[in-house]
C-alpha cells in the first residue's frame, strides 16, 4: 500500500490573506475562489505540493510541531523577499555545514529557508 503526501494545510484566521502571502513567496498562483474561510494553491491544477488554508476560530499559541522547509540558492535574497512580503525573522542558524533562517508567516507559522 502506497501512502503519498497530498496537501499541507495551514489553520489560520484569514485563509485568503495567508494564501496570498504563500502564493507570492513561492511564485505559485492562488486557486480560484479563495475566501477568508478557505483558499488553496495547486489543488485545482493538480500541481504538487498542494497547500490549503482553512479558517479556524482560535489563534496560534505555541511553536509549530511541524514546519515547512524551503531551499534557496541565495539565502539572503530569499529571506529579504519573505520579509518584504510580511514574514518576520525569528533566528539565523549555521550548523554542520548548513545555513538557514527561521521565519514566521504573517499569522506566526514558522518556516525555514535553507541555503542550497
């Protein structure tokens, strides 16, 4: 039996707004029909990885137990782009030959950008 990752879903306060941040950051189009309650990237076109954004009533309160790792050839430029789009820088790291920055999207969801 094969199990395949289909969608990464973000719980959020405003699905449309958060999906637009990720759409711009990843240069991937937002699927049609985005609302404050639900928005997606890549689902209608069947272009993985799929991202879904679902409005929930409670706010994020603690550190994510799972996060998204992105990779970029130019770490500094990628971090600046994320910051310009509304991300917040949480920390910069270097360990065992790897360099990465931990950021938070506009709703506080942590993600890393790793130097390629």
